[in-house]
C-alpha cells in the first residue's frame, strides 16, 4: 500500500463554527474551580483551547463539541461536575478550597451559585449540540468527494483478500 503522507488534510469551515466557538467561551465561564487542582486545571483547559485554535478553527470546534458532551467531566476540580457526584458533599468543603467568588458564602449561597452555573452550562451544551447537528449536515453537503488515501488503501486490501476467499463485496 502506498499512501501519500504529504497530502494535507482539508478542513471545511461551516457558518456555525464562529457561534460554536463563541459558546465555548461562555461554557468556560460555567466552570467553578476548587481545591488544590482547580486553578491549574482551569488554566490547562484554557491552554488546550488555545492550542486547538492554534491548529485550526475546525479543531477548536471539535474540542468545543467534545467539551459539551456528557463524557466531559471535571469533578476533581470543578464544583459543578463534583456536586453531581454521589460521594461529594458541599458541607465537607473547606473555605480555603473555594474560589474567591464563593469565599465567605453560606452553604445555601454556594449551592445556589453552583445550580445557576449548572443551568447555564446545560443551556450552552444544548445550543452547541443543536449547532453541531447543523454543522454536520452542512459539512456533509459541502465536503468535496475525494479519495482518502488510507481509507482507499485499506478498502482495496480488504476487497482483494475477500475476493481470494470467495467473499462478495457489495
């Protein structure tokens, strides 16, 4: 198999990309860093967003979509994610583990703040998901049909082997 490793990947931008990236910025504002890891992890998240954007817009959009999925959890440093865990209790939080905006607040005020951030996050995730569906449809319709070198090479190899074993490829 010969695959052209010098061929550049083509990224198609959609009219939804900028809005998704705008929602990513708002999504980042729903994270409430706490504990020893909080500040460094929220900075790492921002650094990874910057790295993704530095590669290209499509990569940054993909990262945003991934961050808006149910699989993206940060319970070890984000109070919004942590609060939904069964073994987490706001009553066990120490004052020095809280971010500045929650220091000196009552447990009720902290719960209310987290609840507000959760609602905001869920609304943003839903919006990102809706835009992603539109984006996927747009990309499907506007992506030029080209031969993917690796995919073509793999399919040709599989078809060749299947033919030798009298399998039909339909």
